[in-house]
């Protein structure tokens, strides 16, 4: 153990550089994930290219951080701007990977019992943490852009979190500070998954009861269109409309859209002055009953429409379950409390300073709070728990 500690200490700078560079490379891939995954585009093919001019980016122009700086944030071919976020995601991921390794290294060398720690364990714990951090970063930016967290990240995170917990049980013992058996770690991972997902689901259900309807009204009759997969509502602004995916609107079987139509047009018939109610299975136009799936197009003129909504998306439920699978039930409680405080602070600040402040989804707050747990929040939990004893 002494020789190993000496060897690691002698090469700490080299390992720090390796992890930072590796993280930046993963960040470059995360930019692809953030852009393509919500649009259901293959992550591998086509290769990296400019979305504006389709210029295929060669390897020597696809170097993390350096390329963006060298080209001053512009495409080498069409000179179109490349958002600074691409650079920031690479830098953030590199810093996260570096931080995770330094923290585990510190625990490995100075904070743990050599009898329960091996180089393999430290490596697997580090790999688990950087995997989770990569998922948190990708989820944050996807949620900001599209108000969704893809199942590939959340469900995949649940499975991977359980696997890492069994392979490196110390992931649930203040990382490398406690000797925890594989069976105990499996139980903590499953409990964390159930605790995180269950609490968020309870919050979402309560929010549904209290704030489960969204009303859109207009002084003048406006057009509402029910297409194959989504609902389009005209607004007072020219050439502007509100779009709601049916997948989000009809989250539960009881969710129902309610309106009174001055006029309703289907492909083969028209209706006038009729109440309309629509759920995922059935559409009622007055006394006429239709299967919602069979309605290809319905255009309605109305002054008011009531649309069901969720206080919190189900993606957040699965997201918290994935975090719990990696970090355990204590981390889920810490994440929920910390995210609520941060979200409230940000929300009040935006409300006080900007009247037209954009809505920020809840996923980024959860990701930030979970990151806080990884980089020291677990110590705050231990302090609080010891006081409670």
C-alpha cells in the first residue's frame, strides 16, 4: 500500500491532466448527445458536421476546447457561429471528471482504511461518479432545451447505478470510507431508487391535485388544432402558438381537455356550438363519441380551453430514481431539499428582476443538488445526522 501511495503521489499531476482531457473528450460527445438524443437522431451516424452548412468536421478540427477557441466560435466552412455552450459543456465535463478523481484520490490516499480499499475499488468508484456526472450534465442541457429528460439517460442510469453499487459497494459508504458488503450496497441502491422516485412521484401527484389544470383564454375566438401527436393553440401574438405534446397532456388516463367549440371541423364533417372533451381514449363532441386515436385532424374555434398539466414531469421521477441508484437514499433526501431551496431562490430572484423570465425546468436543480452531494454534501449530511443523534 505504501509503495502504491508513493507512486500515485508522484504522478498526481499526470493523472489530473489525463482525467481533465478525458472529461473534455467526453464533453465533446455529450454535445452530440444533447443535440441529437431529443431529436431521435443516431448518435454515431452521420459523423460530426455543421448543422447550418452540413460541413463534415474532420478529426483535426474536432479537438475539445482548442477548436472552438482557435476558430473563435465559428464554423471553418460557412463561418456560422458555434454556440459558446459547446465550449462550456466540454470545460464543465473536464472539470467534473478532474474533481471526481481528485476527491476519490484524496479519500484513497488519506481518508480510508487500506484494508478495505484497493486500486480497483478506487478506479470503479471514480468511473461510477464520472458516469453519473456525465448523465447529470447531459440531462441538464436537454431539459433546458426541450423540457424532457430522455429515458435512455434515466432508465439506463437506474440499471448502471445498481451495477456500479454491486461492483464497488464503497460508492454507498462515503465513497471509500466504510466497509460495505455487496448485498448491503445492492439494498442501498434499490432503496435509493425507490426513495428518490417515490418521493418525487408523491410531490408530482400532490401538485397534480393542486395545480393540475392550465387555462388558455382569449377575448376573440382563436383556433385550436388537434394534430396526430400534438395540440396547437393560437395566441394573440402574430404567427405564434402554444404547442403541447399529447404524451405530456395525457400523462394519466383521467387527464381530459375541455372546451366549448363555436365551430369544430374534422376531415369529413363539421359541428357548431358543441362542448368537447378529449382524453387519451375518447373524444366527445356534444353527444357524438369518437376514438381519439382515429382522429387525424380536428380544428376548433373557441375562446377558452382547459388543458391538463403536471406540476412535475415524470422524467424528473425517473431522474431522481437514477440518482438514488448511484448514491443511495440519503443522497436523494439531500438532493430534494437542496434542489427545492435553490429552485425557490432562483425563482424568486427571476420573478423580482424579470417580468418575462423564462421557465426553467426542475431537472437542472436536481442535477446541481446531486452534484453538490458528490462534492461534499454527504459530509454535511453526516454532520446533521450526528447532531440529530
